[in-house]
């Protein structure tokens, strides 16, 4: 299956968007808690899990963008 330039570009854009959003959600912490391990708020824990999902999707989009990309022995893209 051939992946076009537009698909690669949109995959990278989606990966960057999901990565940035995921980082912010993954680091969520309620104001009452001193550390991440002591967190008990369901809303914050759900937000963190959504952040982890977005980071996983971002990694998947990066993998999609780099599918079928090969380089020769001189480092030039085929």
C-alpha cells in the first residue's frame, strides 16, 4: 500500500496535536494533592488516562507517517 505525501503530512500534524494535548492531560493534578501517587479525584484520573491514550495515538500516527520509508546506504530516501 502506497501512502501519499498528503497522508504523511496530515499524520504528522495529527501526531503533533495529539502529543501536545496528551502531555498536558497526562500531567494533570488536582490542587489539593501534593503528588501524583496520592491522587484520588476520578475526574483527574480519567483526564490522565485520556492523555495517555492521546500519546499512544500520536505514536501510532508517527508510525503511519513513516511507513514504507526506506533509505539507501548513503542515507538518501528511496
